[in-house]
C-alpha cells in the first residue's frame, strides 16, 4: 500500500519535471538564434570569420575591462572572455563556435557574451560638414570623437601629444594609453572602407582603455574620390580581448580591404603633413609634441614634461624647441625601456640604436646623441645642452609652443616631410635645446630593404619640391644661400658654398649616408645647376 502511494506521487513529479525541461529547452533554442536572423538586422550585413586569427600578439594590460567582461556558458557558470578564448583553444564544446553565431559589436553586452554595434553617431557624418584643406584635395573634420574628459584635461595640462595614422596603425594607441597621461589629438586617414576599420577600432580602444576613452580626440580625413564607407559588419568578439589590440586591428584591415582598395591606397599619396597639422590644431594645450603613431614615449615623460613646462624660464622663451631623442628598439625586445638607464643598456648590447642611423643618418645626427648618452641617466627632466649648429635635413622630434610654423602640406607621401618644417623653424630663429632623460622608442630596426619603388619615387619627387621650397623660405626670411647652404655643413666651416669641386668631393665622402657627388655637376652658381647637384644626394 505504501509502495503504491509513493509511485502515485512520483509519477506526477516526473511529468512536471519533464515538462519544465521541455519548456526550458524551447526557451533556450529561441534565444539561441543569432541577431542576424532578426529582420531588423538583415540589411547588407557583411559577416567576418575570425577563427583563423591567433590572439595575444602583443601583451597589453587593460586599465578598465575586456570587451565582454563575463558571459554565461551552457553549464550556467560565468567566465571572462579571456577564459573563454583559452577554453575554446582546447575545443571545449560548451562554448559557442564562430561558425554558428555572429553578432554585431558594441558596448551593449548580451547574456551569452555576444555584442552588437549600435553607435549611430558615425552614421550621421554628413560630408557637407567636412572642411576642405588648402589644396582642395582632401576633406577633413575635427573632433569626430572627443574624449569624455577632454575639457578637464585641457585646462590641467600644458602639453599635448599630436599624432596621425592610417587605420592599420591605430592599435598603437593602446600602447600610448599606458604611458601618456595627458591629452592626445589623433588625425586619422580614413578613406572608403578604412572608415569602417577606424570606427570599430576606436570603439574597441575606448572600451578597453580609460585613457583612450577620456583623453583622446579623433579627427578624420579622406580624399573626395574615396568618401567614408560605413559597412555593417558582424563578427565574434569573444576571441578578441583587450590584450589583442594589434591582432584585432589586423583582423579588421585584412577583412575590409579588398585588392581594388589596396591598389588604390598604393597609388595614393599619404598626406602626413596635413594630418600632422590637423592633429596639432586639435591640441588644446599651449605646448605640443608631434610624433608618429609608432613612436612611444618613455614612462613618466608626459608628467615630467608637464612639470618642466611650468617653469618661468621656460615660459619666457617663445621660440624654443625642446628636442626629444628617438631610438629604434629591436623587435625581439618585448618591452620598451622604462628609463634612460635601461635604454643605454639596450644600446650597449646592440638591441637599440639611434633612429634611422642606418637608413638616413642626418635624421638624428645633429642632436649629438653620443653626448646625450654620456650624461647621467638619473637626472630630472631639464635642458641638457643647447644645439647651436644646424645641419640640413635634420628631423628631430621636439616639444614647442603650438604656434610654430605649420608642416608644409605640399610634401605628401615619403621624404622631406619633417625636415622641411624644421628648416623653416631654423630660418625663423628658433633655438634648439636637448632634454635630459626624455626619449621615444620605435619598434624594429629600420632598413632600406623594405622600401617599395613607390616610396623611393615619392622621395625623389619631394626632393625636387624641396629645391623650390628652399628658395621660397630663404626669400621669406631674408637669409643668404651662404648662411644656409644646400649641402650638409662641411667640417671645414671656412669653405664657401661654391668651393672647388675636388674639395667638395673630399668633404662629401665624410658624410655617412650621402653618396659622393659627381664632380662634373658640383660647381654651380645657377639654380638649374644647383638642382642637378642636389639630385645626387640620396637621403632615404
């Protein structure tokens, strides 16, 4: 009797349990559908597969959170996206695969860890609101995205980092966010599909890094024949954490640049001087440093500069430029030096060297970095020594007041983009002062072997442009050819500009990266002959 009662009780309980399980399975299967199945998201969606990419190419410590902080696996537990990736590498079947789920990427996170892109502020970009540059060849717009703390930091900092990049280099901002604590103004070259790369990369960086979200402002530029194209894309973001900035950047570029667009970019001149000027104009501070995106400041440099520039004797010097050395760091060094002592150790062991020393020696030669390396590495930031002698084609990175002469925008592509602006500053009476322990690092030793034929052609054309530019500058600032010769300063300063060919041949042999000049073309007083002579120089 007792047994029969118990069986009668157990049968309804089992039925209820089975019914609950069926309802639960129906609910999960309904919510398991990808967003792309929703008619709301079925318009022109470009799906990207990401399972062929390795993760963790560069190690970055997130200051805030991962793209997806946590998500729930099928067993009901919550795990981080980093853990999800590690588990997926071991082929754990409890995790969603990239083949059957693709969701749009956004700050909005779903329970299962997938995200969608919903930021509509980029869609509202009206090309009629972009400004033409002076050449009428490019359109640009400032502050497309503004740091959330931009107003506050603008009033607190005396120095701003101005930099520019094409979209494949935006991942470097993850590194800048680790070391630069002041405002950063970034101009981005974003034609056609590269605009989509920029949009998603900026969203990624803003989510992952507090510094980028709060202190970085972005400006966009494009040629009118390649207007911004915002593509509706879908991809699995769980494979990309905040430690994967370079891989995520590469993933976007590889999938959004087709062959036709790559050919367009190859044949198009990159307007880096225009981009530099836009970035500087976006700086709110009294002082700015204009470096390339892949040049990273040593830790603490921004704070030290901010304190240094508050000194009264620094404030009174209107035409002072404070030079910051640049060094190349070999690629297999996994972390940039944190101070000058570590840098000098790398130099001693041939893991670091002066920037462009093997490619174009005049780039840093005038800075006398051997002298800089001999100074005490433990000094606080200050002026180490004055650089009283100017050498042609010098390209220092420096900190100066924001009202310096702009970069000349006629120079596009490679070659003569920086040194021409430094040339005008020299003619304009600027004083050059080397700083003690501030420096920038560039990843990888530079060689000419990787230079394309297009790059060499651009250098040659800009060299010809420089001859015209040089004459204009000498007239504008009422300077003589003798005082500012075309050639790098010879060791014998008493030699006039038109000294005999035999002596000039001898002098040019002493200059590291410049080929000896054909003596038949050396003696010249006319502008035409001068052009022939200069073409024999081979700065890369």
